[in-house]
């Protein structure tokens, strides 16, 4: 199959863009993700994973696949799901992104909102 026929589908004399299946997207994202680097960081921080004192690459890959599947199933106006340190997101006009977060923080934009990290009463 040539490159043109892989990127477009013929519809009579018109061609429409071919979209990847969810599984193709997941495989592409996971192939480009450095799970070994995550494993090194987790070991350096002495983190366990999902009830195991020692993280394993298979458990990391399983969690990443799950969060990616959930994100692709719920594509709306933009979505982000998190699980076990992994964060997967999709926004219109953008691709699917997979991250592993070691730390994060937030703050409200409104001046009268509670302080960051504190729950409103």
C-alpha cells in the first residue's frame, strides 16, 4: 500500500482523510514512551507501584494502556485521565498525549478562591 492510500480513503472520486483506530493510536503513543526512564525514576525515589514494593515495567505498561483507552473512549471537547502517575489527554486539533508525573501543583485564578491545595469549606 502506498503512502497516499494509507493516509486517505477513496470515496468515489473524492478522498477523505483516514483516521487511525484507537488501538493504532495507543500502540504509537506507547512505542514512543520511555517506560524504562519511568522505571529508573521510580526506583531512584524508592516508589512502589500498585501495591508492589518494586515497580515492574509490565504493570507500568498496563496502567498506561488503561489510561489511554479511557481517554480515547471518552473523547469530547478535550479530556484528561490520570491513573497511577500516568496522565493521558486529548484535545481537539491536538494529538493524544501520555505523561508520567512525579509531582504537580495548582492554583486558582480567582482572587477569592481558597489557597492552593486546600479544599473549600
